[in-house]
């Protein structure tokens, strides 16, 4: 692949931030050794020109210089940097503005070192070069809180991925850096999802004709599953968390509406912090126990699961494991598959564009009729790609108003791929007319033209034309009917066991 040197591909620039004495330089030197020979360049910020920039123009130019150098050489940059500096008059620390405040700035990711404040304070007291002996431990605590909160929101505003790490967990940091590098490859991510879909569909070939793709983000349950997950993580089994009675800590890395690919990745990076602590599975289990499906959704999923020619795939940009646990509680895990995100190390991320391509693959590659179910948070293009789209109106969703739903339905009806679109209240899922339309069979052509038995029967039929014989004709057509019934209808309709009883011999089991 050729690269245009005047417009090279943008590379990752990973910033290592933290308080003075948090271990930024020590970590950078460790990474130099561990990642030697890889596609990385390393920068101690003081080495590139400014020890204490006083405004964003100086700060931004220094990092832009690193950014340009990395892009030109085709490697990822890892650079140490500061976000706040102390005020020598004793006032709260002042922010060194990260850049000009626009997206597409120099940094793509920021890793913050969560070194205990007591350790940082002691190191600064012992290091005369840092000139921070006047800072009290309380001052450092205030500094740490302000820096994490300020940096978090600065990153979200600029679409910079932000995470907090333990600086002593070098193996996890190295794994995280490699995962970040791999994650930027959209085709790699989509390839993994495509493989997952193919593995799910493979057992269905030949007897499943329709698939429901249900975007579960915000339509299956009155609970806000994201809030519950983080509530269980921070507060344990507190019952009030999902009702919003307890606010999540200001330092919490991310808990918001997923609108685009960046939001998906930032959310997965936040889950990665939980996984690094070994608490991810446990938190998913606790959160799942606090989540209940809408009764209408539960009834609908149970009914559809009984239909032999219909299958359900649930997609989510949030927590695949949590939804697998919820379905297991409902006794539906054997019949419903989940394709979803999780920690960044999950292997793949389900972004809005992935949901769209998932539906496209089911209908074009696997030749299935696709019914897409979504709500106010579902990607429009995902619903556009389905043969039939169903927009569910949740009674507890204030954003899902009639005007929005009507507009969405109108847009979908203009789609060249979507045959029909409709808006349903949850209670309408149980209407017989809707369910009958969903489960009715498509026409399927099955033929045996090239099979040996069919050719022999065809020859016999020709003979009855050339040599008319009513008895022979009736016999030949009887043989053809018997062959079709045994060869094909047994597969299409299935078999059932039947008892064969004879008083002279032991009872046997056959099929019909």
C-alpha cells in the first residue's frame, strides 16, 4: 500500500499524564525497553522544548510537532505530559490548556497514572528539583481530583480516548497499548464481527429463513443497564443506584449516551479498567440480577423462540456479557445469540456502523430475511438495511416521542432496501396479526433435478408418455410422490418418534 507523504495516515499519539512524582518518566523508560523494535516513538515532553508552557500556543505546537513526526514516519507516539501545574501562591492548581479545544488535535489517547496521592507527595518532598516542598498533602489531594475530572471532560470534548491505569501494572499497560493499536483498524474489527455472525448462522443453514436483529440498547428493559452496571461496581448491591438516587463519582471515566464510534470505544475502555481489576464478570452478574425485561418483551422472545424457522440475534454497543446473563436468567440463552461489546480486550466492538453491516451481511451473504427492531438510540442505517424495520415505543422513554417516531418511520419507508417499516407500542408485539405476519413462511424452492433418483423417475415418466399405460403411469407418479415426501418433507417439516408395538417382540421406536 502506497502512502502519500504529503497527506500521511494519522497515527496514534498516546499521552501519559499524571501528577509530578506519579512515575511518568519511569513508565516511559520501561515502555522504551519493552516495546523496543515495535512501531513506536517515545518522547519525554521536556526533551522537545518547553519545560513549563504558560499557554496553549506553546503546548499545542510542541505536541503538534510530535504528531507530525509520528505521521510522517508511520509509527505511534508515546509522550509524557502535564495537564495542571501548581500555583506558587497557594491557589488551586492551574490548567495548562491541552490544545486549542478542537477535535482532531494532537492526542488520540490519554493514559492517566493513578498513583496514590500519599506516594506522589512523599516523592515530591524528597526531590528538591521538583520545587514542590511547599505543597501539603491536602493540596496534592485537591490537585489530583481536579486534574482527573478536568482531563476527563477535556478528552470527551475533543474525542480523545481517556483511561486511568495503575502505573505498577506494566504488563496491563503494554497489553492496553497493543490493543489500542489494533483497535484503530476498522476492517480488522469488522472482520471479527463477520466471523462471529458466520459462526452463529452456520447451524441454521437450510431450515431458518428469517432472523430478528434486536438492538437491545434501551428497548428491552425499563432499567438503564449502564447505570446499574456502574452502580454495582461502585456501590455494591445498593438498590437505589438504578433509580438515580446515588450519583456516580465525578472521577468515573464514562457513562453516557452512545452516539458514535468514539463513544463505543470510550465506553469499552472504561470497562477495561474494571476487567483489569478482575471485577468485570462479578459486576456483570450483579447487574444482571437487578435487570428485568419488559413483560411484553419477555413474552415476545419466548414465543419467537418456539418458531423453528425464525431466529433472534441481540446486538449491543455496551455489555455483551451482561445481556448473556440476563437472557440466561430468563431461560432464553439457548435460543438467542448476543453480539456485543465489552472491555476493549473483548476482541471486537459493536459500533453503529458495525450494526449496519451486520444486518447487511445477514441479508446479502446469508440470504436471510431480516427484521430489525430498534428504538430511539438505534442507528438509522441499521434499520434502513433490514427488509422490515420495527421501531419500538417504550412507555418509559421520554425521548421516544410520537413526532420523532413518525419521522423515523417516514424516513425508513423511503429506503431502497427496507420493504416496510412500522412503529409499535410494546403491547402491540402480542397482537396476533403482527405475530402471524412475522412467522409466516417465505416460499422456498427445493428441487432434485440433478439427483440420480430424480433422473431415474423422470425416465419412467417419459416412458409413460411414449408408451401410454394408465396402470404404469399411476405407479410411477406414486413412486415420485413417495420419493419427494421421504427426501424433502421429512427435512422441511421434521420427524417425530413413534412407538412400534408388536406383542411377539419387544417394543421398538421408529419415526414418522
